[in-house]
């Protein structure tokens, strides 16, 4: 009889523990993926797996002139919301600079310092949402190689070129005359 009583008490204690676990799981979810509807009658489990959308992005023309420039991006996320947006400036595969963009009520923007001359850069946007899904935009290239062409000033070179060409022309005629008298000339 004592064994049966102890067995019944153990079953009752186990039922109480199970009931307590159910209550804790219903009212205190342990991760951010559990939500309930408005009248708490249904248990819904969902997770944001969709990456943010980078609709468009660009930078101002000053970037191609080697000056400070502005970059903007149109980024949205309908799931958990946009966490951060960055401009990645890639000089080589191992040399990257990341600039954070700020939201200005319609676009993500940033003012970027001038890029160094005599280099080629790849620029792109990277965005993360609050569920850590990420998106990367298409790349844009900036070539800041400085052309080294020398301009000739016609006012400074006209007189020397004409005078030297005339002297060379007269010298050739005089030499041809003497050559003809010495070696040829019937």
C-alpha cells in the first residue's frame, strides 16, 4: 500500500512539473521567433529569412574627380527591418574600407572623404536586417588614374619651331648644292 501511495505521489509531482513547463513555454518564450496573435488563442512560430532589398544606389560625380563625395542607397526590409547599411570601398581583394550610412527618413546616406589618386576602386553597398540576413548590391568602378599628357603652348613654341625649321631647311639646301658640285653635276 505504501508503494502505491508513493507511486501516486510521484505521478502527481511529475504532472505538476509538466504543467509548469507548459505554462512557462506559453507565457515566456525564450527566443524572438515566438509570437502570439491578439487574443492569445494561437501559437505562431515565424522567422525572417528574407534579405533586405537594395533598390538603387549611387554616388555624386565628385568621386570620379578625386574629391569628397556623397553616397546614397534606397534599402528596405519588410521582415525584421533594416539593421545597418554600409558602403564598401574595395581597392584590392584584401584592402577594403567600410563606411556606415545613416537613414535620413527616405534614404541611407553618407559623406565620404576623397579617394586617393592613381588607384582603381570597386564600390558596393552591403545591408543587414535585424535577423542578420544580408544583401550586397552590384558594383561600381572608379578609376582615379591621373593622365600625364603635356599641353603645348602655341604662343611659346611657334617662333622657335619656325626659326629652327627654316635654319635646317637652308642648311640642307646649302649642303645639297655643295654635294652636287663636288660629286655630281654634269
